[in-house]
C-alpha cells in the first residue's frame, strides 16, 4: 500500500467534497403530497426553505390529517436530499482503493 498515493487520493476527495457540497447547497429539492396541495421546499443541506398549503386541505375539524400530510412532505423532501448526498459521496469514493475499515 502506497501511503503517499492514498494521501493524495484523500486530498483530491476532500476537494471534490467541498465542490459537491457547494453544488448541493445551491440546489433546491421539492416534495408534494395530497395531490399537490402541500409542497415543501428544501435546500441541499436539508433545511426547509418553503411551504405551500392549499386552502382546501385546511380543515379545523381535522388538524391531525394536516399534521400528518405536512410531516410526510417534510420527511420526503429530506429523504430526497439525503439520497442525493449519498449518491454524490458514492461517486467520489468509488474510485478510491481504500483498505478495509477505511471505507465511507
């Protein structure tokens, strides 16, 4: 195992990760539920940036349903962000020949 080569690969990966994080931060992710009546928007870090709720899903007699729909939309958009982050990380680490136990 060539330590210098591995260190160079790690430095390259760190640089790629910084670029990837910047690109992800600039992206917007969206999730809709209830037939498009609730939309949640998040940035590439998973932070919620926006929320749209159509008037027809606001029923004072059924607040539980609205809460469930909101929670579902938030969880979906955050999962999209996590999946994209994982895919980006996988792209960066796939070419590395890391010894067992040092994988990401």
